């Protein structure tokens, strides 16, 4: 009978040690995942800021004023002035 009690106590002690080590391992894993989550949140906010800047730059780059400025600077184009056309209508009775 003492032999079975010793085996039972040894088995319980083994499981307690095993579960304690698993708890420690899981706590390290949870801490690592929380750290990664915080880094991902920071990186996500940075990407949102960069995306907003790029969208703003896109809208300014495709604006008519910017296209005209680039055409004048790069291609040497000159904006033509408008001409007035006067039509004389002579009415003869």
C-alpha cells in the first residue's frame, strides 16, 4: 500500500511541476504577444499617417494648378491668353 501512495504522490508532484513550468512558459508567450501587439499598433498608426500624407500628395499632384505648373516648368509650355472675337453684323434692309 505504501508503494502505491508513493507512486501517486510522485505522479502528482510531477504534474504540479510540469503545470508550473507550462504556466511560466505561457506567461512569457503572453508577454511577448502583448509586446508585439503594441508594436503593431504603433506601426499601424504610422502607416495611417503615411497613407494620409500620400493621399493628400496625390490630390495636390493631380490638381489642375499643379499640372499647369509642371507643364510650364518641365515642358516649357506657356498658357495661351484668350482672344476676343468680335463679330460685326451688318444689317441691310
